[in-house]
């Protein structure tokens, strides 16, 4: 279940139909459909034949093109870990996160099990080798084992520990159970865990603010098709991805402390970006 939508942001639903260009939305969606249908056979072949570099590379290329088509301008701050495998953990505010993050991180996503039942999108998720996990307590062990198996095989993963999407003004509490996967030691070294923050900040150069942000964030009881149509009608949306310093579980002792640290870092990052603060100097990342 997604977090409830606040009453102060309901007004955007009434204004949305009159904003933007329906012609622009139509062109964007046609381009998106053509791109997707063209690349699906190639990705299917790469997955079935286990051609690793293609199975990882095609989605990366695909997400970059989708960002261009939909009008997402991504600014990357900080340095992404290039060590494989890496577990990337951060906040989740929209289905658009898949495109913005997927265009900058060559990794597979971790998604809740119900995504595997969504028409059309479940096909795309499976072709990107998404790891589906159950949020129910009794299924936590199986979900953890699935994550560990992929990490041990050398695959980097993108995890949203909130378990749902938020309104983009705050980070919801992280669920620490899946951080147990951070105990993996690929090559006898602690698994690298890199927190990240994603924020939708501007529309055609103008700050979104609390009123405009729901045009791009997707949460509560928002309907997917209508929301996507409105996104495609509007202009260029600026998105910031902030990569924070990588850590590992040995620095904290257990998964709960690791989870708490990542939550604090991601939350502080979101507050800083939403306040319009300049990015911090980039520290040299260990490879």
C-alpha cells in the first residue's frame, strides 16, 4: 500500500487536465511505445541466452532514452560506486525513479511482489531481471535469500527500503530486514552499500515546491495511467540524484544500525536538495 495522499495536494488533480500539451503527450507516448517494442526482443534474447553485458547494458541504454523522451533532465551529484556488486539503497517517490536511476546505475531493481502482476510493466521488470520480494514477515527469509543469491553472483541491486513511495518531501522509515543481504562477502570482502537520494526539483527551470511536486511524484491512491499522461503533457522536469559515501556493514556491526545510518543520510540529502542548497564537494571515492 502506498502512503496516503495529503489533502493539500489534492487540488493538482483538478488542475492537471488543463495543463501542458496533449499533443506533446501523444508524441511522447508513441515514441516510448516504439522504443519499448523495438528493444524487448533484443533484451529477451540477451536474458534467455545469458549474454550478461547485453542483459545489463540494454536496460541502461533504454532508460536513458526514456528520460529524453519523457523530458527528465537528471543531475548527478557525488560519485557512484563502480565496484560490483554494490547494493544501492535510497528513497522512492515515483515510478519515474526507475528511469532516472536506471539511466545512471547499471543494476537490477528490487521490487515488491505485486509489481510482478502489473500488466505490461511486469514484463519490463522481468526483462530487467528485477528481484521480486514479499513484504510479509514470514516471507522475509526467502526474499533475503533471493537478494543474497543475486549479490553473490556479482549483480548490483537497487533497493527502496521504505517499501512504498512517498510524496517527495520526506523519507519514510527504512525497513531493516532486507539489509541482512548486506552481510554478503563477495570475494571475501564486505559488500559495498551506497545510499542515494532522488528528488524531483524543477519544471522548466521553476522550483516545483509542495504544490507542483505531485505532478511527478506518485504515491497514495494516485492512478497510474492518468498520472503518466499528465507527466508527458508537461515540459522538462529536473531530477537530482545524490550519491552518498559508500559504507559496509562492518562499520556498524549489524543491519539495524546500517539501516538507520542510510536512512539519516538519505533524509538529510532530500532536505538539502529540496531547500535548494548547492551540492557538497565531491570526495574521492574508493574503487
